[in-house]
């Protein structure tokens, strides 16, 4: 399905028990323009390489094809989606979602109910600039909480109106990044391709009901 030869686990994860870490003061928030913001919590999932290995084997990854520029093309990553309150593929993800609800629930006003998983097999897999604006994200402030597992990859953000600078976050090995406020409407994000040989990465995206 993919070449795993380039994957290197984190030295910090060696012999580290799996656990969902604290949030609270450990979360760093960066205020963006237009009422958007990004939270970052490095190493939120300790022992994350074990979770990564289990998901690689247990998730029913599938390839998709989509219409783009008047032709049907392969989606450059593998996907799996867990709908509203569906059983997640690993109990550690269930624990992580519960922790996210406890921390962000008062601000978000609702729980995270869906999980979209993406497998980036190597540096050729990517996702183009976009905002998650199918559904309520096109009109309402919301949140998308992303856990990155495996090889670190760049997640880039830029204002949708073309003004301002592009931000770049290298995330992997259990990092948590949350996009909130108006971020899905007023900013775009992407996982760019890389010419460097890179190992696989799994992205787990938690969203509230009706946000895609």
C-alpha cells in the first residue's frame, strides 16, 4: 500500500507509555486576523508512535477519486471517515476526544462528534489549499482539532483574502493543532507536497456535527 522504509519514530517516544496529556496552560494560542485563531500543543499524545502503528493496520483505508478542473483525479492520500458518534478505531482516540470536549466544550458550545482520518503515505501525498466550509463551517465560527501522528509534515495557513503572511507548523508524533473562530471561513490551510523522502503521517481531524 505504501513504502514505510522512511518512517522514523520519535526518540522521545521510545519506552514512553501511551497517554493523552494535559491541555490547559500547556496549549499555546496564536490569534490570527478576522477573528481566527490556532492552538498548538506539542506532544499531546505521548507514546504516539504505538498509536500510529495500530491505526496503520486497523483503519480500513481507502483511495478516492474526485472531480477537479473538469477531470476525475486520484485523491493524493488515503482516507477513512467516522460519522456522528461512531465507534473510533482505537480507545486512545476516544480518550482524546473526551479530553478535547472537556477542554474546548465551554468555548465551542458543543462536542466533537466526527473523526476524519487521512494517511499521507510519503512526500508526494498532500492536500491543496482549502477551508472546511462544507456545512456550518461556511457560516459559523467552529473548531477543527487535528492530531498528527507519524512523520512530521508542514501544515500551512494563509488568509483567504490574500493579505498577510503564510504560517507554517511542522506537526507530527502526537502534536495537537486546533483551528478555531472564523479560521475555516477566513483562512485556508494545506499540507504541501515535499520533494524530500518522507515517511508516512496520519492526521486525525475531530469536528462538531455538521462541519466538514
